[in-house]
């Protein structure tokens, strides 16, 4: 029943618990750092944080192959059900709302400060992050693409075992603001995402980890694409 995470590169995340899988923002095709191919991605539930192509990624193709449910905000969920995408197992939520998938994992949408236009130019609604609560009690916050915001302190009050934060700068918060975010969230462990995929978001993750060790009370975990992390309880 323990929960583990595999970083698939960029912001693509795969969680495994009790033989089931949550796949988040599966940008694999066209991702130079992708650890697996879309046809090899397991998924019972797919979460999409916002409409940009590097987050919607291969969600539709994977959902059709795997028979997975897809959850996102209301606007993206409606887009997924249009004939051009053709999905029917879809959950449309909004910020602060939550649902429990298959009596297994609880997913709550959080604020995120970013854009969300879909690849075809459609309205992607407001971007979001996710708080996931697994049956073993593991609680994870995936900030997805966002700037720093003060209400991260409220998210941290939930008691986080793990936070995943973008550090790439340019499109999202960078290293400096990620340190401030960690001090608001106070997770037991923190993993950087959304960096090094492209030159514009290149960062030194080891230097980031050294700052986390020095300037926060959280434990940094730096993964290579494809690495697994068993989330301690």
C-alpha cells in the first residue's frame, strides 16, 4: 500500500499505490527528456493541470488505450469530451473542489498562477495544482506550473509528505521563489520539476538542493527522468 513516484521528465509524474497508477501532465511525445513512450505509460487516472501542450501532452491517446479516467478543470474536461478528443470517462472540477477516484485516491484542485490556453486555442479555464491523498495517508502537492503565491501556506497546513515544485524560471517560479514556496508549504520532502527540458528553463538542480538543505527544513530529492522515489511515511 506504500506510495511511490516516478518522474518521467518535465512535469510528467507517475504515482503508484496498491497496484493502481495516477499519471499527471503526460507530455511524452516531443519531450526530449521523456523517460518512457506514451504506449508504455500505465494509467488508471490521468490529471491535467492546465491546457498548454507540454501538460495536456499525450493524455487523450493514453486514456483511450488504458481506459483511464481523466480529471481536470471544468473547461478542459468539456474540451476532452468534444468529438475531436472523444473521451467519455472525464471528471470536471474547479479550484477547491475534490473527488475520490475508485474509493482510492482523493484529488483536490488548488490555485496556480499561469496560463491555460489549449493546443487548438480553445479556452482552457484556470490552471491548477493538485493535492493527492492516498489510502496509506500519503499526501502530495503537485504545484504544476505556477508562480509563488501566499496561499501556499494554507496548502501546507494539510501536512504534506511531498511537494513537487517547478524551478525552471522564465515560465514559472524559479529557484529563489521555490525556496520561499518551500518555507510556506513545509513539506517533509520536495522534488524539483519543470526544468532542464529546454534551454530557457535550464537550472542546476544540485545547487538548488544545497539551498533547500541550508534555507528550509525540508529534504530535497533530485531525480533523473525515469527515477523512482518511495515516499516515506
